[in-house]
C-alpha cells in the first residue's frame, strides 16, 4: 500500500479529474463516512 486518498465527498465536485485518474489506477479511494465505519482499519490489517 502506497497511498490512500480520502475525500470529504464534496471533492468529487472540485477535484473531479484528479480523483477520476486516481480511481482508475489506485486500490483505495475512501470518503469520510468510510473512515467512520472503520474501513481503513480493515485495509491496514490486510497489509
């Protein structure tokens, strides 16, 4: 795991192109709700 991008959700409006490029290549793109639901903990445990 090299990088996890976390967006507040509104980022899809203001940074659509960079997010889209990252989404197409990356393993992990998360939003704040996913962090609240402990998704990051699950990802870290895999590594």
